[in-house]
C-alpha cells in the first residue's frame, strides 16, 4: 500500500508569499527615493553665471597708444564677441579719447559700451586702461535628474526630472542669459510699432494700376 502524499500546498503558498514580500522590499530599496515635490514648480531652475574677461591696453593723451586699437580688435575677435556681452572701460584718467577709440572697435560688433566698470582683480597701472568683457552663461545644474526612480508615489509628487528639458532648452536658447535674471530693458518701441512700419509703407504706396498706359500705334512707320 502506497503512503499518502503530504499536504504541502499550504506551505508552498506561505513560502511564495514570503518570497514576494522580500522581492518587493528589495525592489523598492534598489529604486532610489520617491518623488517628494508636490508643487507644480520644478526644483531645477536656470542659474546665470557671470565671468569677467580683462585686457589692459596702453593709453596716451589722445586715447589708445599706437597699435593698441589693432590689438584690441584682435582680442575681441578671439573672444568671439557676441550679443549679450557687455563691454566696460576702466580708465583711471577718464580720457574721453580712450573710450571713443574702444567704442569704435566695439561698434563693429554692434555692441555699445556700458557705463561704469565692474571691480576686477588688481589695480589698473598708470598709463593703461582696462577693457572688461562681461559674459553671462545660463545652465541648469543637476539635470537630467533620475534620482527618484521608484514607481511607488503615495505623495503624488512630481518626477525628479520634471522641468529639466524645458528649463535646459530655455537656458540654451535665450539670446542674452542676463534677461533670465531681471528681464530685458524696454526701448520704448513695441513689436506692434515695428510690424506696423511695413504695413504703413504698403498702405501709403501708390497703386500700380493708377498709371495711365501710353498709347502706341500698331502701324509701321
């Protein structure tokens, strides 16, 4: 007579349940933190950095010394001067000729000189002037951020990477990163005023059909 098999099904069920709980615990432990930002604002915002580049040039009574204007033009070219850069002239003598000479070179790039001068390292020596190019750079530190990788989200928080794509693209595309800090200064001329110039020129132009057609003869002379 064969012995009856032992009832192991309940034991197998308890073992499977214990294994499932253990696996779930290990899975959550290895998935990093859970989303905690419950607002609609991204914790990753653009950060604007400012870097000052300086060049000391020789000056004389009339402005820049001989050959210094050419040297300054070469430095601007090497710097890749572009929109958004700000140029300052730190001249202890306050000679208008020095500022005019620097302005003539900067005008080739369509950049007007800024007023005043930032504080830079080291004193400006006698008979020299310091040209300062202030350049701004925008970036979003910490992006991309996939630190919160858990799908378990009881707080209904935003993903840790929320806002990275939008803000990183904004920081990369803005023409003047300084505008992210306090916005662009108004010039008094709106977009509507600019667009209306072309519309006004079109409306004020005389119709081309208003000119009379000169009479010509089809007979040969």
